[in-house]
């Protein structure tokens, strides 16, 4: 299992490195979005959404429909990919028994990966590094780890309740 986790971590970090090596133009989804969403679905519903990000507000009015959708996809990818990086570190560090220590080390390792990713973007043409992306990355890591720990706790509590009620019924 650990070997698969190491492989997953290498693949995730490799994908992030490759992605950060590309210019915005090489990564742009605008042409694809225009093809896939020619009718601009949900434009009316999304028009009222304004997202504070960095020192600006991101909205359809500000960026246009396709750039707004691309923003949501890109930021969603940050959240999910670094959520997976954080969770993978957390799972790999299972020998650290106090869960808070394990969480802290996973968080710090993910933070270093996120900072390196933004630094790498800073030396890639046409990319703008942002500490707000690091914050979003860390939010993803925290969310994924907390959901994992919560689900594990709920499942183990359920097993204990089942075991206790089963043994109680045999008396």
C-alpha cells in the first residue's frame, strides 16, 4: 500500500511540476470551453457570483463567461490536487501516532510543495505566482485530511456501536 502512495505522490507532484512549466497560453481552456459550452449554460445563475480572490473580485461581468469558468476550473484543480497531495502525505506518515503531529507534518510538507509550485510558476513565462493560490492549496489539503479523518472516525465508531450492541444482545 505504501508503494502505491509513494507512486501517487510522485505522479501528483510530477503533474504539478509539468503544469507549472507551461505558460498560460499553453494551458488555456478558453477555446475548448467555447466549443464544449457554446450555449453558455448557467450563465444567468453564475452572473450573480462574485469571488474575492487576491486583490480583486472575479465574476462573469469582470472576466466574461469563459474566463470565469476557466478560473473556477483552475482554482478547483488547485484545491483538489493539493488536497490529494496533503492526504497522501498524511497517509504516508502513519507512523507518527499523535494525529495532530501527523497533520502538522503533512500540512508543512504540502505547504512546501505549494510554495515550490508557485516559485516554479514565477520562473515560467506568462505565469503569475500568487500566495492566494498557496492558501487555496492549503485549504484543499486541510479539507481532504479532515474529511478522511472524520470518515475513518465515523466508521470506527459505527463498528464499535455494532459490536457493542451485538454482544449486548447475546447475554
